């Protein structure tokens, strides 16, 4: 019986048992933490480990791993048991030296957080999967140096091809990779200073249609708030805005256009300046989804109703009051078309670079159909 001052020790309960060979063995009762403490992460099992455990040669393991004939069912079963026990995985990068293809492609986006790139990325991944390839993606954060660093890192890992949404305007750094056979397609924006396949939306035509729509509903003082002017899409949408105004014989005042970063504070200032003064704009055309969201917040604070058309659709646009009229791009079609073209390059069926423009669609929901307030 234990009293208050007693103590006790856990007894060693490892009971020796006999295995089939008659040897005495002691069951392993080490804790999981003890076992993990001896694990050396990064040291993956190799084919040599599998061969040693299964009692076969390296060539036999290679045949089983690669699905080649010449191995008896019993031996294959033993090898697969060893593979399962060790957690062995085939090193596909080593196969590049033999086959010349990694069955992987890279996707370089502008911003992984931008909802526009979600369906585009998914479409590229679906095409890659249908072609038996793995997709590796990353974000340039709209930084040309980071884009170059990411692209070259993917090339160093021997991806078969690249789908790039460019941040920079000089892609001559890719010329050695293109000559080495890395298939490349640019999407949403063209490459700079090299000839390469590109898949675009009709940014100019979509913007011209949007502004013409506002003009058709009686507006003459129409503002445009867009992204950085060095970005191809922003420049093309500004060009479409100006073309529509010129077609209608409307002279554009300097105060009606504002291009720059899509930071909410900058966009808010631009919108408030256009809405103030003796002759404020009666309508605003926004150059992308991020600008549109900020302008919607600004307009919600104003008593005077202002017409609005945005480039790019936004989530819940139809549930606002009024619903937001937009120029919609088909982001999934952009990604799918670019990826399909990439695999046609890899198959050797494409030779000369081409520029492909996909149409946009004007979706009317109410905000772009409001008449001028004065």
C-alpha cells in the first residue's frame, strides 16, 4: 500500500517473444516522439534502399517503378511492399536526363490574390493535367525583376514550358531559354522586345464599347480611372476611351483621366476630384476590377447618382443597387487558350508566334444606363 511519501516507477513491460526463427526479440515500445527525434528530414529513401529491403537488384526496382516488363509477379510484389514500407517516391527530375521532358509547366501571374487570375490559373491547370503535366505557379507582384527571377528559377528546374503574365516590358532575358526549347506563351499582355505567342483580350474594343454605351445614354463628361500607364492593358483601355470620345466629337479634359497605382487611396482621390468642382463628371469608366470596387465605395457616399461602367466583372455586381454594368473578359478562356497553345508548341505543331485576341462582352445591369444628373 502506498502512503503519502511513496513513489513508484513504471515497470519495463517489454515481454520477450519468439519469432518464427526461434530468436528472442523484444517489441519496440519507444514513443512516437522518440522515433521522430531520430528522423532526418530531407533524406528520402532511394532505389538502393528499396533494392536492399526487397533483396533484388537496382534494375529490378527500376523496372517495377517505371512499369517495365521482365519482373515476375512475386518479385514485383516484394518490391512494392518495400516501396510502401519505406515511403519511396520516384525522382522524376532524374528522368529528365533520359527523356528530356519533366512533364511540368510554370505559370507566372501578376498577383495570386487578384480574383481575375483564379479562373485563368484553374484553366491552365486543367489543360496541364489533361496533358499529364504538373503546374507550378508563382506571383511577380507586378515587379519586373521578380518576374525575371521567378521565370529563370522555373527554367532552372527544367520546366517544359511557361505561361507568363508579364510585369516587365523587356523579355530578352528569355531568348536563351527559347532557343533551348522552353515553350512560352504570354497571356493578358504581350512580351517586350521578343517575338512570342500571346493571348489577349480585346482591351481597346471593350473600352471603346463601354464609353460609347455611356455616351449613348446621354453622358458627355465621362471620367476614366485606370492602372499604371506602362501596363499594356491600361494603355489599351485608355486608348479605347479616347477613341469613343473622339468618335462622338467630345474633347477630353485633362481632369477627366487618371492613371496610376490601384491603391484605394489614390483611386479615391482621383474619383473625388472628378466628382467635385463646377463641372463634375456625370459618369466614370473604371479600368479594372480593383479600381471599380473603390469607386463603388466613393459613389455610395455621394447623393448625386453617377453612371458607372467597369472593365472586368466583379463578385456580387448584380446584387448591388443599381447593378454594376461591366465589360467582362473570359479569364478562363484566356488561360485555356494559352495553355493549349503551349502544348501545341511542345508537340511541335506550332512554328511561328501569333497574337490572339479574344472578344469581351458588355453586361448591362443598371449602373451604366443611368442618365446624367444634370
